[in-house]
C-alpha cells in the first residue's frame, strides 16, 4: 500500500512538471525600436542649427505617417521601414519641403529573450532634393538601439 502511494506521488509530480511552464514570462524593459538619428547643421559653418519649424512625414502603401512636428528642433529621430530596403521622408524645414530617400540593408537582431527580435539596418546610400537641404551626410551607417547619430543634415 505504501508503495502504491509513492508511485501515485511520483506520477502526480511528473504530470505537474509537464504542465507547468519551465520558465516564467518576464516583461520587456528594453528599447526595441531602432531610430535613424539626424542632426541639423548650418551650411558653411557646420555648427548646430535650430529649425524654426520641422515636420517629417513618410508615405507607405497603406498610410501616411507623421513622425515629427516641432518648433526649435536641432535633431530628430525616425524609424526606418522594417519591411523595405528603402524609406522616403518628406522633411519640411522652416516651411520649405525636401524629399530624402534612405537606402539600407536589414537584418534581424535578438534584443533579449523577453523582448524578442527587432530589425537593425546598415545605411547603404541616400539622395535628397535640394530645396533647403544643402547636403545630407552619413556619419554612422549602423541604425541600431544604441542611440548614436547617423546623419548630418546641412541646410
């Protein structure tokens, strides 16, 4: 009889181990959205510049996204399209609009077991119209979670 209760106890414990999760689900506290950081600089001097007004939009097949609408901005950060190797932005500085096309390669990056994967990008090229933007220069090709500046926008 004692042997039967020991076997029953082992069977119950084995069943519990199989049905209870082996690790707990933890919340994600880490940043998971890599942003393209752009710094505004004055043409000619290369000193930091503040735009009186700044708006940044992008068009995607499904919708229009407005990322930035600021006054007195000297930098801005926007996400790249994770589903494409190219993002197009309409940048309006002090009421004058330019288009910037950013090309990049994408690869998945494991943030953590709790947060999962994100897409990090490596900048491969860019072009702009030149209504107010004088030059757009790549400083750091890697668009990842470290928050470093990627582009210098001279206007």
